[in-house]
C-alpha cells in the first residue's frame, strides 16, 4: 500500500515538474521571439544598470543603514496616500474619457425641462438620465476626482510633518506642490463644465479673482475666461484645459514624480 502511495506521489510530482517545464519553455520562446524583434533583453539590462547606479548614489535609508527587517511602516495607511491619489487619477481619467463621448461644450440655449438650460447642461442631464449606467459613470468620475484631491492634500501634509521633503527629496517635494496646484485647476475646470448655476457663479468668482491680480489681471481674465463676462469662450477654454491640456501635463508630471520615488525610495518616518 505504501509503495502505491509513493508511486502516486512521484507521478504527481513528475506531472507538476512537467507543467512547470512547459510554462518555462513557453515563456522563453515568447521572450526570444520578442527579443529578436524588439531587443527587450538589452533594454531590460540598461534599465537594471541604471537602477543600480542611481540607487548606489543615493544615501541609504534607515532600513538599509541599520539592516532592519521589520518594515511595518510600509503598511501604515498614511504611506499609501500617494498610491490612492494615483489610482483615483487613473479612474477619473478613464471615466472622464468615456463621458467625453456624450458631452458637448456649448453654452447655446437648449430645452431639456429646465428654464434657461444650455446644450452643455442638457448633455450632462442626458448622460445621467438617458445613458445606460450614465448616472454611475458621472458619479464615479466626480467621486474619483474628489478622492484624488483629498488624497493629494493629505499626502502633502504627511510628507511635510514626517520631514520627507528634506534632502535628497526636495526636488520631488516641489514637484508635489506643482501636482497639488494642477489638481486644483483640474477640479475647477471640471466644476464649470456642467454650466449650471453653480458653474456660472464659480466662473464669475474666477473672473473676479483674475481681475484682482495686480498689473496683469485683465490679461489673465481674457486669457483664461475669454473676457470679463462668462460665455461660450469661457466654457470652450475650460473644456480644452480639462480634456486636452491638463491630462497630458499631469500624466507627465506624475510619471516624473513616481520615477523619483522609485529611484530615491520611500522616506521612512524618523
């Protein structure tokens, strides 16, 4: 009986080893096929060399310097805010791209059950009432944007109060400030796109704030809002900023920010 069990165990082990060998063979075949056409191995070696050169030049962290095996602080919630803000940005970008298929940036008058409504407002109302899962899609976009704003703000507070902005991470701290500012601009431009009463008066406040800037206030108001009163030019500018300019700028800056975090490592709490 024991001999039969041993033979059965050896047979299962042989099958498992055979499956692993098949997987490894398939992986190597695909890798060789791609490497012959795209030189993947060469680029991976370059990235590996660059990674080790950069990390060797960086000062050692406390965990590396004192050989601490207990890295419990990596799981501390406040050290996940950067990840939450990036994830929220990705969700907001995907949902916003889907909303763009049905939105129309027009301040022309339209009738959709509300007096004084515009084409832009009717487009948003149509997304929420007529489009399948439209209410969910717009809510997802809105909440992802709000979570991103809150996460970025709390992330900056955590970095400040833990001293993570100090050398050698001062450049990344400045990049974080730029990202916080761009996030606020993102939220403001998106707030105006429904072109309802809330959007109108928020835009009016923006015009007044622009006009209050010394020397260049008039120029800023004309550039950002298309004049001193709100209209089609204002909505068109907010739409272009929100959909065509800011996503590319923010994505590029986030990539640089994450690249520096990858090279420098996460600053442990002192």
